C-alpha cells in the first residue's frame, strides 16, 4: 500500500461498525451513513495507524487499513 499523507484524497474500502468523530470532544457513532467507495480528504495522522478524514458528513477517525489512496 502506498504511504498516505495529510491533504491527500482517500477512498473508504471497508466500513467499521462504529466510527469516532475527529472533534476535540470525540463521540462514537454508528457508521451506517458512510458508504464503501466514498472519498474524503486526510486532515491529520493519529496514533495507531488512524487518520482524521473529512467526508461530506463530517470528520472521522478511520483506521488506515480501511482506506486507500485515490490516484
């Protein structure tokens, strides 16, 4: 897998059952509003291979294994 960088566009390849918001006070939410193939922009890298990604529904912490870079 290619290394991802802040500002890069990524695609969601797998949807976890729950996602955490990337807010100052994060909340755990069901991920039923996300779709496989949805694209977002990386905002920040977090520990343990998590990335803060901005989708049209908001910013969420997504595991790097659930993302792929868009060419």
